C-alpha cells in the first residue's frame, strides 16, 4: 500500500518549462535507485509559461509528483517554504529546478544522512556558466554574511541540501516573512555537514534572480541574521565626533596664523554638510530596512496563497503534513482570514 515517503524532493518553479522534463527524468532516475519511496513536490511560483500545465501533466502520470500552485509569484524562498510545509518525507531535499544542482548528488547526501547527520548541505566548489558579476557578487555575499551574522552560515552553499524531519519541524515553526532558508537551517542547529560539488550552468533559460532580487535577497539575509549594520552607526558617529572635536582647535589655530583667507569661504562647509547628510541618510536607510521588516512581521499576513494543489489527496494516502498544520494555522496555510481573526 501507499507508504509514507522516505524522501521529499522540493523544487521551486518559476518559468522553467524547458527544464521540467529533464528535472523529472533525472530526479526519478536517482531516487528510484535508492529503492525507497519518495515524492517530488513542485511549487509553481506564479510561472507565466507552460510550467504549471507540464507539472500537472507529470502529476497525472506519476502519483509521486505533487504540485502546489501559488496564486502569484511570491519569490524563491517562499516557494521553498511551501514545499517544506507540504513535505511528508523523513528527509527533505531542496533543489533548484534549473539542474544547476545535480540530482545525482542527493545520493551522497543520503549517505551522510544515514550516517547520522541531520543537515547535509552542498558546497559549491566551482560554478560554471555564470557571469563574472554573479560569481563576484556571490563570493562577496557569502563571505560578508559569514562575517557579520550571528549564526555560522557555511560559505558557498545555496539552498541545495538535505534536511532531517527534525530540522524540517523547526523550519515549519519559523514563520518569519523575510526568509533566508540557509540561515534558518544553520540557526536550527543539529549535526550538519557538507558535500562538495561543481555547480553546473543553467540547463535551460535565464536566471530568475535579476540584480533587484539579488539585492533584496542579500538585505533579507543580513537583516534577518545580523544587527551589524545598525551597530556600525555608533562607530561612524564616534569617529565623526572625534574629528569634529579635533577640528575646532585646528581651525581656530589656522585662523589665528593665516587670518580670514583660511576657511573663509563656504565651500568647505557645503562639502561637510553634504557628507554628513549622506551619512545620515544612509543610516536612516538601514534603520528603515529593519523597521520595514518589523512591520512585515507585525502585520502577520500569510506567507503565501495557494491557488490549487495537485496530487495531495487520496493518491498516495499520505496524511497532510501534521507539523505544518499545527505550526501554521489553517487560515495562514490557505491564505484566508477566519471570522474570528478578523473581528
Ligand atoms: N525561483 C522561484 N521564484 C522566483 C525566482 C526563482 O521559484 O521568484 C526558482 C527558480 O525557478 C529556480 C530557483 O528558484 O528553480 C533558483 O532560481 P535561479 O536558478 O534563477 O537562481 P540562480 O541560480 O541564478 O541564483
Ligand atoms: Mg539557477
């Protein structure tokens, strides 16, 4: 009969029609070789191409394929979250749909998991087929995050990872809106280890992370796991204060020696005022970033809205993920507000 799957593979999908057939082929080939039951959960994150039809077609043919269809594009990290919420495996694997993450590596992850590790993340030893700009910014990003965050987030790891159900439970209980999943997994703790791999070029299509989304992602990562940007204000203001304090006797002295020609004009004042304003506005921006995120959390909106689900009822006999039901009120899961909440 239908058994609870051992493995849940979660793939976020945003306009990936050219990748879906090979993704399915490679994942099913790899997972079948384990000889254990598995499911593939695809989260359609508001794709505008034929991704949804293709996924639903797969779900009709193979009852191990399940589809969660978002009502609009909610973003990569949220799509992954919905997949985690709906996964019923004992281990959950997050994988990108563009085959940059080779499904074959899942076997190595499983080996480590069976050896007792609760999180096995994939370390990008090398990245192929990406622009120097992406490589450079990614490299800087991972190192910056490593330095300034309070949890140890291993460098050069993405979301490609296997997590034991214990870790998955913790993630399900974390309902924050600005999500940085790899940071959240590190925060959860447990025994973690990495396996190395060479990140391939995208199988088909273009990156769904334009600069705008990359910046947003980086800001989420930093503000969710570090107060460092807020704390540097005190150093900057300290340095400026000391400089200003030192400037007073210096200017007075120069005036005495050289007379009014020195610092007589307005130029220096204007430059200093501009400089100070720039500093102040920059730090106000940082402050605003945190305040906006507090506002996001306080509103308590659902993380995502599901328009439809395919393959979750009856087919496999797997009960709905209980942890997701308890960790997340039903209203939040389906994106509705009950009468009680609304009053
Ligand atoms: N993705 C998504 N929603 C988005 C952007 C991306 O679900 O708004 C998915 C995308 O389909 C892919 C994964 O997230 O499976 C990673 O995106 P991408 O490969 O474009 O990022 P990159 O590898 O270039 O950083
Ligand atoms: Mg990619």
